[in-house]
C-alpha cells in the first residue's frame, strides 16, 4: 500500500502533440544505472542540448513551468516501448497527473501502479484547456479531484476563465488510488469471497486441489 491520492493541484504544462512515446519521456541514456535521477532525465532528449545544457524553449525549462504538477497532452500519450521508467520519471519530477484524450495501454496501467493520475478527456475538453494555456504563457494552476472526476481552473485575475471539466477513469482504479491500494491490497478487499469460492470449489471438484486430498488421506 501507499499514500492515497485524492487530488492533484498545481501548474499545468502543455505538450501539444500526439504520440508522445516512452523513449521521449525517459531516454534510454538515463536508464544505464540504478541511481539515475529519472526526474532530471524526464524528456531529457528535448530538455538538454548535446552538452547537457538546458534548452530554454522547452516548456519544463521555462520559469513558469519548472514546478509543473500536471501535463496536458494530445492523443496516445505513452506509446512505444513498455518501460515503466517513463512513469517513474514523471512522478520523480513531480508530475501527479496527465490529462489526454487517450493513452497507450501499457503506460496507462503503469500509471495506476505508481499513483500517477491518468485522466481521459474529451477532444473538446483538450482543445478548450489548450486554448486557455496558450493564452497564459506565465502558467495557470488547476485542481484535479478524484472524488468528482473533475479538473477545475480558478483564475483570480480573470474570473470569467473559471471553468470545470470532467475526465474519465475506471471506478475501481479511482477507489484504489484514493485508498492507496495496490493490486494485492485491492484483491484482499475480497478475501472472504475468495475463501468462500475456494471452499465451494474444493468441495465440488476435489481433484482440482491435490493438496487438500493429501491432507484428507492423512
């Protein structure tokens, strides 16, 4: 088990492109040692030049977004290789939520295993939030709430921009993330049903449970 996640709040960075793959999220050069700073390596191929110097134009190097907690991306985020380190890099950098119209399947499952909120949004929602972010290059803070499955914006300088959108996550994943349960903890929530099923099946089909038969012979 881990600490539960009920909400993620902070500055949102825009990655306005489709098919961002795991090799881009964490390049293989950052995976050569077990002690590598994966947060520093996040999008390392785009954040740094050939001499390791930061590229000022990259969004996460810009002052307003260096402490980003959320990412808005286009379709098929996390495609490519299955490396779970892509999620580790996002989390170690400080990203708590990625919102996109779709995710690659393996990345999507890896996100939930590491308490990274992966919220699926409508294309219209993506376009609306993207438009707002483009109009605010100095950054805006958003609030993602797992209880209501909403992402909201409260702009103290321009209240007319205050908005709320919905996102989607499987209900079982939402509850597990709020409780801080991993797959084992989630399974143990049903331990009584599992025990009852085992008892029923071992009675109906004892040949399926050879250890039980051995015990009975003794």
